[in-house]
C-alpha cells in the first residue's frame, strides 16, 4: 500500500532523515519507534506532503505522492492524526467531527461515520455539544482519532497518540488502534511508548537519528537485546 524508498529530508542545512526505506502492506499495523528527535514525526509529515523531501520517493497504491498536494493525499485515503491532538478547541465535539468529513467522498457517509465513532468512543457521544478545548487530554485524543476516521481513510497515520496520557487511557488508545485495524483500516503508528506500540504491531521499524537501524515483527523486536537496552531500560 505504502512504499518509502531511499527518502532523504532536511530542515534547511540540517538533514534529519537519511535513505529511509519503509513499507506498509494493506491491513497491517506498522509501528515506527525511536527516541525524541529520531525523525518519526518528520517521516509522517513527508507522507502527508506537509513537507517536501529532497530525494527518494513515496508511493501510495503505486501513485507517486510527489505529484499531489496535502489535501489530495487525504482524498486518496491517507489521513494523519497529528501529535498534540490539534483539535479545534472553540468547536464542539460534533462540529469537530463534521470538519473531519470535509472531502467530497466522505460527505455522503457523514451521519454513518458519526454513529460509528460514537460507538467506538461513547464518551464523545456524551460530550457531543461540549467545546473540544474544555475536555481532558484523553478525551481530546479520542476526538482527534475520531475526526481522522471521519474521512474514511484507507491508511491512518497516528503521531504519538499516547503522549501525555494516564496509563489507563494509554491502554484504551492502543486497544482502539487495534479495533480500527480490525475494521479494515491500515495503520502507520509512530510512538515513544515502545512496549505498547511493538506489542500491537505486525511489523516495526526502529529509527535512530533519522536512519532505520532495525526492522522486524513487533514481538521479535520486543525481545531484542538492543531494543530492551535502548528503549525499555532492561
């Protein structure tokens, strides 16, 4: 579904991604793990076309993403749930969700998708008329993911969805990611929570200073000595 080939990206004179190769097959949960500053979020921003890479290529269902603008990438079926939630704080829950269905293909299914995300996130249903900015961090993260699902994505890019959340909410969010995948959405997840993200991943990539240093099945990497030492404190 998604192929990143020999990607290089710089912010000005500072190169942050080096010859990155990454593949996501339809139906998978693929996780990219690494320390803060490893290039995880930048990788997602390149896939979403929010920034433009210097060399290499990214293709989605064999289409060259270099030829498309960010809004066209969304229309193709890729949606990014950004780090820090980035909901519309002065809008209600229901207004945020409606904003998520702005593309033409999603509008006819707006009501159906609202019912779908309210089933997935009952707390959002309870707060549908509440301003997004007045909700807790966990509730805002639910809303950010739900808003992304309103586009009917084929591939959802999740950027640090557990950041700043209480342990019980972290578990809930990772359970939800698995449920989204079971419903037919392919997932590319970047996370600093290495244990939880590798636990649910079909495959994973380990990034260090913008380079892929390891790849494999999630459970295998959890048992890898380097991963244990570098990320799990074991």
